[in-house]
C-alpha cells in the first residue's frame, strides 16, 4: 500500500469533544494579492498515471462503511450551499463517466419511497421531471425524450431483457419559432424490442394503433353539390418492390350546415360509408366502390327551408400512393350555400412496411 496522506485516527479516553475532524481545509485569505487560477480545497490527481499494473480498484476519494451504532445522523459526504459565482454554481460536477448509486435517491425528500423520488412544487405546479433533447435543429421524427421499461437482469436472456415497453415524444414537423408539433408514441413488445402500437398526435387525437389509424377531421365551407376533398390517405413508396398491402376505410360522422353555438336554424344528418384498397408490391393499386352504410334522415330547424338532401362520399386516386376522400352535399332543400362535415376516419391496414397516414385537406 502506498499512501500519500494517512489519518489513522486516535483514542478518545475521557472527556467530551465537540467536533472530531480527521482532516480540515480551512479558509484561505489572499490579503492584497490576487489568485489568477483556481482555488482548490482538495485535488486528487490522475491515479492511473502512477502504474499500469494495478490489479485492484482505484479510488479518488474512498469513504468506507460507517455501520457502527453511534450518533443521530450519519452522512458520508456533505456539501453545503454553493453560490456566489457569476454564472455557474454546482454542488457536484462530473465528466462523462457513468455514476452509480446503490441506494435510493431523494430529490427534495430525505426518505424516498422508491429508488427515485422527486418532491417539489405546490398546488398547480407539483414536481416536474423534464427530458430534453440536445438537438439544435429538430425535424420530423426526431425524438425529444423517451422512457423505456425492461427486465434487464432476467436470467432467461434474449427477448426477456429487451425493452418491453416505451413511451416517446416525437416531433411531427420541423421545429421553428412558431412550431413545436409533437406526438406521443406508445410501444410494447411481444417477442421483440417494443414496437409502436399507438400514437397521439399534437392535436390530442389518437391516430395510430396496431394496424389501425384514426383521425377526426372538420371541413367547413363545402359548396352545394360540389365534390370537395376533406382528407388524404398516403402510403409510402418503399425501396424496391415492397409496396404491397391493403386497407379498409370507415368514415362516420355529422353532415350539416349552420351547426354552431351562435347560428339559428341549423340542419344535420348522420352519415357513414366504407371502401377498401389493395396494392401489389410494385405499388399498383385499386379501390373498391364506396358502400354507404347509413345516411339518416335530416334533422332541421325550419325543415321547409333548411332541410338537407343527399350526401355522397367518393374517392379520388391522385396517384398510386395518394387517395383523396371527397364529400358531396346536396343543399337543394335549404336556403344556405355551404355545408360542413365532422368525420371520424378509421383505417385498418395490413402488409405495408410503413403505416398509412391520414391528413386533413
């Protein structure tokens, strides 16, 4: 053993001692001089510079077990308030090496109930845990933060120790001074690392589950007897001949005019319809005919002049990968010029490498 400085302790035989200190670094006074470098109470140099043949551990500071029954409080390391610097005040500042904590960690609490507990804030603030990306130019699909769940030490190995579930915040658009559109991705595993099963977009809509995509779309200002696009379904042009798959689309909701909290004499009806599309590996696809499931009678305040007549859903294939949903509203029975729809669109898919998407038009 080679010891640069050893405090072996002593024997307290009789009497009382207020404080027992093995080593103390006192207060420095510079007088009229100036320190142009650092002030350091204790420095531990690079221990590994002394030998390459060390076969046991190296400790910069090693505080051994303190397990004897004595005293009211035991603290291995105490750091007082650190303040007064012009910009950076740190109680502990580390490099990039891993930090290990064997016990529970309490932030703002001296007796944490779990391995990590944070106590802070009152009333509407509470304790806040923030996950921040270091990316300086965030674009679509960048991950802002993620929480993973796994059984890291499961003796079965293989799938058992992979990430079993995950929650991630994902950018849905390029960020800018006026845009931070972010969705939440929920992933679970079956016999693999967790994969996405559901997503909630930046509007709070559930848009993606396993083989299911959902979106609620509102369209106003629809001209009388004019097929008007209100939604677009997009599939991905994958590399090579891997574009095959199929989907079924269900559209349901409210068709009407003047439906708001402030308008008088509104009219509305319930409507739902469905169609399917299938695509081969080269991307060539075909749509089925649209089948109307239900079109209810019109409910109108002042039916003689405000009644709705026929509603028709059509699909316009603008390319092999783009299909626009269009709605035609016959307003002949009314004295208004435009209609509106509020639809929930559900798309059930299979086979594609990437889930289709639904966007409002």
